[in-house]
C-alpha cells in the first residue's frame, strides 16, 4: 500500500498533487484540503478468473424480503419496509430529527425480536438511553444494542461479533477509518467508511441505515458516488420553526419514489400525522383575504395546503418580493403573467407569499392557487367559503390540466369543502361531481369572476 500526499476537493472529490485555490473540475473555491490517498492494487490479480455471464432466462429470481418497521409512514416511503440486504441513506439538516426517527425504527424492529445495533458516532450510550426512554419505554428490549464508536474498524469488528439483522450508523460523516489519515467528514473518509459498511452488509445479507449530513444547498455531504452506492436515499425535511417533518424518497431500487411520509415532532418523538390535510390549514378562508387552499399532490398523495399572500403598495424603489416555501422563479413568473394578463399593476406592489406549516411547494399544480391568493390580497376580498383551487398557469394565461384531479376533489370533499376551481381541460369522472360545486376555468382572467365572495370590483 503506497501513501502519497494529495489534495482533495471537498465538493467533487477531484484529486490534485498540489494545492490550488480553485478546483478545476467543479470551480469551487477553497475546497481543497490535504489528504493521504490509499493506492490499492488489490484488484490487479485478485478476481475470480472463472466468473461468467448468465443468460437472463436462466437467472433465478430473488425474492425481496421486507422488514416491517411498523412505522407505516416510513414503510410506505420505502415501498413496503426495509429490504433485507439493502442500505438506506437518511439525510437531513441538523436537528431535523434523523437520529430520532432512526431510534424509532430501531426500537420498533427490536420489539419484533430482530437483533438491532444502533451505532452512534455523535452521542454517548447514556444519551441514547435517555432518548430511547423518552420515545418508547417498551422499546428498551434485549435485542436492541447500542455502541458509541467513531472508529470504522471497531464498528465492523462489533458487527462481526454481534451479527445484527439491522445496523444503524449515526452518522457517516463522523466515523473515521484508521487506514486513511484524512479527517472524518472529508470526501475520502466518507466514501471509504460507507463502502466498508456497505460491503459488510451486502456480504452478510443484513440491512443498514446510514445517516448523512447535508450541505448548505441541501445535498448529502460527501461524494456523489455515495448516492450511487446505496439502495435508497431518504430525506427528512421541514422548517425547524415548525413541528412538521416530511420524509421523501430521492432514490429507491426496490419501489417507487412517489410516497412521502408526514410526521410531527413531539415530546414522544416523531409521531405520524393521521390527517395531514387538516394539519396544514390555519385560517378561516372566508374571512381572510389572501388565503387560498390548494389540494396539492405530493407524490401520489393529496394534502390540502394553505397559501397566504400579502400584497401592499410599494414605497420608493424596487418592489419587494419575499417567498417562503414557493420557488421564487415560479412565483416571479406568475406575478409577471398576472400583471400583464389581468392588468393588476403588481410591479408597483410588494408581494409576500408563504405556505403554512413550513411545507415547500414544487409542483406547478399550485400555480392557480398562488395567483388567486395574490389577487385576493390585492383586492382585499376573501376567497369564497370552503373552496379549493388547483391548476397550472401557462405564460399566456391558459390554465393547463393537472394530474390526480379526481383524487384532489375527493380530498376536498373529505375535509368538508363545498367546491373547487380546476382547469377546464381536465376531464372528471361523474362520481367527483356528486354534490360538489366544480368550476372549470380555461384562462387566468376567468378566476376573477368566480373565486371571490364579493366580486363587484374584481374585474380589472
Ligand atoms: N426533550 C425533548 N422534547 C421534545 N423534543 C425534543 C426533545 N429533545 C429533542 N427534541 C427535538 O428533537 C430534535 C433533535 O432531533 P435529532 O433526531 O437529534 O436531530 P438530528 O439527528 O437530525 O440532528 C430537536 O430539534 C428537538 O426538536
Ligand atoms: Mg443526530
């Protein structure tokens, strides 16, 4: 094994023999730090010389075995549970609840007599115990083992000794492999430690969850290659000022990435939200101008979200724009379309938009609701009582069709809504129309006459 001084970019893992201010590969500044590389020639002659390919027809199909964690919100996101022989990477901002969720999983699995090893490189065994007691007193079982350790070799040795069914590592950025001299958290350490654990898990047909920190721009810290090595990537998201947490699947080798899990952070840990639609609605719509409810599709799940707008005349200078939970590019585009097509003079107004509950909107099906919220605040007219609004707005002002319309209407009905405004070009099944007041609009201008309680002066 030959060791050489080397500089490595912490952003893209490119290697350089000399220090540079800027990485040539990714263009980032000050990301090069000194590290030692392990140049392994192990693979040179060390491979199975009899290895051959197989005709697909002769390949024996493997059954997928799922460990149910009994946390349905998590099982659904993973497809059907934690797959035996798989490695899941769980990412999220500090303090969002990754360790809490992982400990829930460990406690639930241990209660089903699976042997679980919770390895923490960040917390002491005593800290884990007090959190475990807070989360679930019944989850302190004989089959749940904890190990506070940062050395990767010691971790693998303990895995060999204990032979657990499920291993949890909190977190991959804090463990260190003694074969590399670089500091924990550097790209080479993260990659080497992850590969070491994944190799052990795969060769012993176990399951593992690795926790990963994320960078400022929301990526899992460490090389992209880490994302290719694992079987599933989950992100726990949420606004730290709110208690709601969303578990999203970014990649899944064993199922779809459509499902999301919703949790609420409480004293007893992350509790699944039973009725998400009610959770994100705050104000009485019919009395509050600027507030609009959108039946929003998140994967294949519909949640009612409340969008609030505040539009006020600007003072001197540039009009202010501030968006929370809404993509600024999308919002600015909508504002420009509204300005031009409905003659609303929005360029002379400050516009603030927010999604209640810390939720982030990415799907354009919320466009129409955002547009109506802006108009509602500008006109100081509340949206008609218990009406949900959804539709994508094109640049020319046409309302484009969206997916899952029947499902959206069903969710509105379930929550006691009386009507909905949806795109004209969406075709509805007859059951959706039963006892529900649906208005279909073709152009952005059309909503001006339908959506407000008092629309005398709503025509621009
Ligand atoms: N005693 C407590 N009661 C209620 N909530 C707590 C308590 N202790 C910690 N929390 C919550 O748990 C969060 C930390 O979760 P944790 O799982 O450690 O996050 P992460 O591992 O993602 O950094 C805190 O931000 C706080 O909201
Ligand atoms: Mg943690």
